C-alpha cells in the first residue's frame, strides 16, 4: 500500500538536470512489485515478459505463511513453488524485496523470524522493502508526516478509519525498528503521479533523522494497479522520461489486473515492449533507488 503524494510543478526544465547513466543509457526504469493478489501462475507470466524484454526489477515477498486471518490475498514463501520461482528470478538478476512478515499483522518475534527466513531462502537479508498495511509497518500512515502535512493528512482521512502502525514504537509488541535499521537499506515512502520519480524526489535516497529506524527512504511513481500503471508508462510519458534523462521507480501490484483469464493484458505487454526498446538502464530498486548513475549504496 502507498500514499500518493501530490506535487505542484513549475517548469520541468528549471527543476531537473539529467544524469549520466551507465553505458550510455539515457534514463533509468525499475519496478517494486508488492505481492498482493499475485499467484505463482500469474507471476510467471509477468516475469517471463520482463525477463525476455531485458528488465530487471524488484519483487516484494512475504516470507511467512499466515497463521491468522489475512488482510488481503496473495502468495507467500510458505509455498515452495513460489520460493523456487523467486530464487530463479534472483539468479537471473532480479531483486527479491521485503513486504513485511506476512499478509496479516505480525509480532516482533514473527518479524524477526521472517527476516531470518528471508535470509535462509535468498542468501542475504532484504536490501529494500515496502510496508504492507500491517500493525508492524514502520513510520506508516500519518507517522510519515510532520507539522501541517500531518494535520492535513489527518483531516483528509477523517472520514475513513486510519490503521495504526507501530513498527517504530519501542515497547509495542509489533516494534522492530532496531531490526529494520540493522538489516534493511531502503524503504519506500511517498508515491508521486509523475513518471520521473527522481525529478520530483531528487534527494533520494534520503535519511530522515526524525525517523531514525529507517536508514534511507526512496520514492516511487504511481502504478498500483493495471489502470494506473499503464497511464503512468503511456507512450507520451515514456518519451518524456527518456527526454529528461530521469529515473522511474514504479509502484505496483502485478496481481491487480495485469493477468486475466491466464493472459497478460495486451496494453501492458505493448507498452513494456515499447519501453524495452529504448536505451534505458533497467536495474532493480536496490541499484536504481540510490539516485546515482554508479548504483553505489549510501
């Protein structure tokens, strides 16, 4: 889940300077795919297309099987076939990311188990993560905001119930902030309605000293479901990203409309093929989120 942030842009040329991407590439593009509603079969279809087109992106996972009623649907690493597919993708150059412990709220002990289970499956602790709408989500919802922005968010969401998140609250049974800080490098924060993520958040990755349990944050571009994804990567926006020499980190759920009746959506397939023919740097979030052409971590 993500909060879509609005922004008021003036002249794009005045606010953005392109970067020298590696190997003569003209822009950067990647995806962080949250696992909601995704199955092994649908995931194989999407990731076969990405692999064939030369994209190397990031796929978020839930390391643990649910032991309580879930708050959404989707596959977990409790399925050996799903783990095997993710290991296969990792060997092919994709990144496996973290999306909290499982598809329901987790205690500290469960989160610690999930982090260690992730290491057992993939040979390392998670490098990048996105929050799920669990209790243990860290600095999520209104906790991401300070001052008038916090007040405005609370006002805007007053008519719908706001979930509480406690991953950063020491003493709470869902607290795991110290574990997050010691194991995970990048966490997604705001999502923007602009294909050039780096233009609207040029300071990423950034550290917020008011939220010390996250080492660095990155932003994303809106694409939470099929409709918004294809809108963001439209032909016009692809050309704009290329012309600006920018970087796009798409936020999405490939389980939400991309595969129907066993077939990939034709518009999605067509747009990705078009994008793949451009001279883009198609690397996972762990490299693209640095905002650095070298891909060096900070």
